[in-house]
């Protein structure tokens, strides 16, 4: 069983030399920063394309976009209600759909499962190099522990 930790914190926008902070939802899985984990996983794909700097080139979702429902696998503004995935990270430029990272979130009676990871610009047939995420995850979280963590998002939204 994996552990998730949600941290609501100040994040700096891209480009960093003109940084403006925003409140973001950082995700740690088993104590590891999700963006760092993806950077390491994507590095061989990005290097093979000659662009190693695009590996892990994500930003945390702002609290204005990250809703409890999104982390329960429900409707995502970027993907819509016809897809079974939600974007849990976005591009560093913060433009919706530019470079999101998506996952299928399944909620059962006692756990939450993250599976079928996807960089939508790197799926088969997208016209760019295919990045295979089949060896990433799945991550399985205890439902109660997961709900406790995502409650931080709901609580923060209520404060605004």
C-alpha cells in the first residue's frame, strides 16, 4: 500500500526569473515528490528525443483548479466528462492543456488506485514520440488515508 501526502504551498510560476508565486497542491507518494519521480521516469524518453530538459517539466495544480472531486477521478476541466482520466499536473507555463500529466483514479470500498498514467502529447498516434508509462505504478492508497489528505484541498477551498 502506498502513502499519499498533499501539501498546500507557495509555488513559483515559469519562467523562474520572473517568478510570481501561486498557491499550489504538491503531491508526495511514499515521501517522494511526484514531479521528481516523473522527471526520473521520463528522462530516458526525453533524452532519446534529444530534449532531456522536458522530462518532468510540470507544475503543481493551483488550488483554484485542484478540487477534491478531481482527486477522486471525477470530471476534469481539461479532459471533460467523456474521459476516464484527470490531469493531476500541468505545464510549467500553466496554460491548460499545454503539457498536462493525467492518471486514471479508481475509488473502491477501501482503496484509491492511480493507474494508466499518460502524457497526452506522448500517446501512440499523437505524432510525437511515444512515452510508455506502463511500468509506472499503479499506486494504491488506503481510502481513509487518501480522503484525509485530499480533505486539505477541500478545506483550503472553503477558506477562500
